[in-house]
């Protein structure tokens, strides 16, 4: 799945999952938009707690692997 969120507005992609308490790994890829690097940022939340912050400095695709 690829999602592009508008850098001129606050946008959200949200997914709710029903999981057993355990250890999880959240993996995703992201990239800054070439002409809008200054506004190509995002926050990642897990259970309403911020676990990762993206501040783009280039337009390359980056892969994140976050242990939860």
C-alpha cells in the first residue's frame, strides 16, 4: 500500500487492530516529496503514544523497522 498525505493540510492514516499482548515489529517505508521536503514529516503513534517522528531531508525511500 502507498499513501500520499497532502503536505498543505493535517492528514491522518489510521488503522485499528485487535492484537494479543505480545511483541510486534512495525515496518513501513516513507519518502519526502521532492518539492516539499520542509513539510514532508509525520508522526507514528502506537496506542496513542508517539513512537517515531519523520523529518524528511531527501526524497529517497527509507525503510523503518520499529519494535513495539
